[in-house]
C-alpha cells in the first residue's frame, strides 16, 4: 500500500512529503460536515494498520528522490494520531530525516490520551484543528465519536501548548450558520487566549464537503478575524471565496486596519485598491509600517505597534 505522497507545496507550511497513515480507507474519530472524504462511521482506533517498516522503507526511497523538502507531514485518510505505532514511527523518522522537520495535522481530540499527548511532544511542528469549543457546535460540525468531550479536548490543547517546544499552529474552519456566530467566536477567542500558538489559521470550505453545507466568504472571514483579540496571531488562510471588493484606504485607515489585524501581502491584494496599495508601500518606505515574518508568512504591521508590543514584553 502506498503511504508516501507529494511533495506538496503549501503557502503556510512550505514543501512537504506526506505520509498517509490510513491509506486504504477513512479511519477517523470525527465525521466532519466539511470532510473531503466520504462520510464514514467514527472509530476510536484503527482496524487496518500499516507497518512501521513499510512506511520507513517507502520514506527512505522518497527522501532520496526529493531532497529539497522542508517537512515530512504525518496525515491520514482520517485522524493520524489513531495510528497505533505513532511513537515508534516518529522515533524512526527522526533517525533518517536529516535537516527536515516533522509535522502532524491532527483534529486535537486524542490529546486527551496521555500517550498521544507525549508522543506529539516529539514532533518539530504540530497543527491542531479546533473548529468549535462549545459542546453543541462541536457535535454539529465535527460529529465526533461519542466518547469525546470537547471540554476535555480544550483542556488538553491548552496544556499541550504550554509544554510543547516546537512550532504550534491552530486551524479553525468556519461553516456558515454553525461556528461563525458571535457567541462561538467569543468562546473560541477566550480559549485561544490561553493557547501558545505561533499562528492561528482561519479558513472555510475550499473543497467539496461530505455533507451539504456552505462556507463563508473572504469578507466574512476578514470580519471574523477582527472579532478575535488583536494580540492573537490570526491568519486568513482561505482565499477561494475572495470576491471581496477592493476599497480605498487613507494613510490613517491603513495604520488603524493593520493595528487591529496585521495583513499579509495576499490580503492587501484582495482588500486594497491600487492607490491604497501605493500608499501602503509609501508607509513602508517612511518606516511607519514594517513587514514582519511569522511562521513562514509575511505580515504588514504598524511600526508603532511593534514598539508597543516590545515595551510590553
Ligand atoms: S478530522 Fe479530518 S479526516 Fe476526520 S472527518 Fe474531520 S476532516 Fe475528515
């Protein structure tokens, strides 16, 4: 069974070789409304398991062929942390990965298991999904295995972020009419204030979902981004629905907008009209706006904002 795929190029994570820890079929403890895979009953363990030896043999061959990658990404048709030999697999990857980093894309739920929690501490990068933090919305969007409790998952996510030494990313996927309400965003904001994440990516449905649901527009994502606390490292990750019309911003409006929410060059491309883009470039030349790098992405941020944050720290 082929477990290695890619290299995959991603704006947020660079170039990576993927490892599919459930190559034959979907094995997941969630059955998310937005899943790209067909709906399937949830499971709390894998029934069909690939051997570590098979994965490592394929990975060695792929690493020889693709030397210019940034990461080796553990993923699955389903939830990769359900793979029962994950700890051993990571140890073996560490012996052959050289200067590449390991990354896992997980739905966070198995962090409540102490063994999984400790195993994930070994990775260079972890991306945790957290679509909702209230029981009702969590059940509606992620359709979790009945044994899972969102309060326990949230506690585990916060605890993990406090002890994890690698690069931690959080991702929230917004579904119209479910987690895009003011109440859920506030609840998410309160939890995320306690999570030490390098970057929080917010997105929406970019591919055909398992169930008939709707994503939200780029404009709505942008509004949601401003509802989170300005100190949170929010990044708008979906641009598929970027039909947002370009607007004109004065110098002052540019500074105020960036003060509320730093923007990437891609955001500026969508939101600013031509004259406003030129005004932004002039502000960069005048050193009133700076470009900072945060976890591989560039952001425009007011220079004074940087100074204020420095004074605080
Ligand atoms: S966690 Fe991922 S694989 Fe599992 S149902 Fe949700 S989107 Fe699909």
